[in-house]
C-alpha cells in the first residue's frame, strides 16, 4: 500500500511528480462510454469531423477523473478530496500524450491542501484548475 502524505510533511511550492498519459482512441471512446457520455464527438470520428473537430476527443468526465487520480496517487489512500475545479482548453485527441503537473499552492489550518494542476498536450493546456485534499495529520 502506498504511504500516505501527512499534512505536516507537505510544503507550499512542493511540486508533484509529472504523470504522462498516452491518449489512445480506445481510452477516449471507452471512458466516454463508461461515464455514460454518449455524445457522438467522443466516439464517432466521422461525426466528430462533421461537427468541426479533427477527430474524437476526450470528455470532461474523463479529464476530471484523471485529475483526481493524479492528485490522489500523490496524496495517498488516506487523503479525502474536498473539491475539484477545472477548466478545459485544447482538446485531447487520440495519438497525443497529456502531461499532468501540479504544485501545492496553499495549506489551511484544517489540514486541507490546495494543489494547482495543469494537463498539457501538443496543442497546449488541456486542463487547468485546483484540487483541494484533506490530509491526515502526524497524529493519525
């Protein structure tokens, strides 16, 4: 089991390790369907092109889940996600790679830690936002 981050051991300015996520067509289509997002632009290439996209692209629910996974993998199993606020930018298309990075922005007295997150692909920023997690203290 992964060791849990403790609130006292986290510093403002700390950088999370980079996470590279290969964006396959199967991943984009399967995660859209798994999240019950049946919008054709997420699974039908010809209809996505007809609607002005160059190909199918990742849905926001998948992006949100990947951001959650990124932060909780760093924080460990004892962390509790309190808030995720994201904004989408450039689409995630098949054949690209999204690189997630993060920085601890703030620490609050109730053991909440705010992390700025950014996911970039070859077109630019795909996702930017913040995740707030509550971490265990050194006494737990």
